[in-house]
């Protein structure tokens, strides 16, 4: 199964912020149910990601109640990504290996088009296995054959 099969779900999870925005803006976006915000440059291309952990780590360096630190100085730049044409099983292996809960989905030009969550990947992979199991069971039981 390709990542393309779960794009509808990944699009709903996509939240982006501008590269030069203040960290406070990313913190507000992460205050909801989001775990990851994709950071984009003026051209709309992925430049990095920022997580709640990145925000918490930076808060200790801020002075006062307003922190004007730019997202670009806090974000993670070396980001594992996937594309719609990647095999979901391969992406899951990368997520497991690097202990990632989320991974950005980009198009061929590196524009973010979604965020794949580990739970969504597992659900899709489990559904695929269940369908294969049903097909094998029907084959063994001669269901649909004469």
C-alpha cells in the first residue's frame, strides 16, 4: 500500500507556519491537538519542523513573558519525509527506527501536503493485512469458486 492511500487523513493533520514567524506563533498552533508543525519558506517549500519539545527546550532561554525568537532558530532542519509514492510499510519502518510519531508528506518539489501519524499508518497497514487474510481464507475455503 502506498502513502497515497492515506493522503486524505494526512492532509487534515497538516499545519504550517512561516520560516521567520516568532516561536510564540508555533506554540499557539501546538497548544491544540497538534504534535508537529511544518515550517515553510516564502516559496512554500518545507524548511523544517517544530514540535512541543522544541518549544519547551527554547522557553528556558527566553526572558520575560514574550519570546520573539524566530522559529528558524528553534526548528529541526534535518527532517525525515515521505512522498505519496512511497510504500507505507517502508515509511513505517523509518518511523519505528527513528522513533517518530509524525512524518511530513511532501510532493516532488518538497511542498508539504500532509502529516502522516504513526497511528494512521498502523491502521492502514492492519486493514491491508486483514483484507489479505480474508482473501486467503476465502481461497482455502473455496468461497466464490466452482
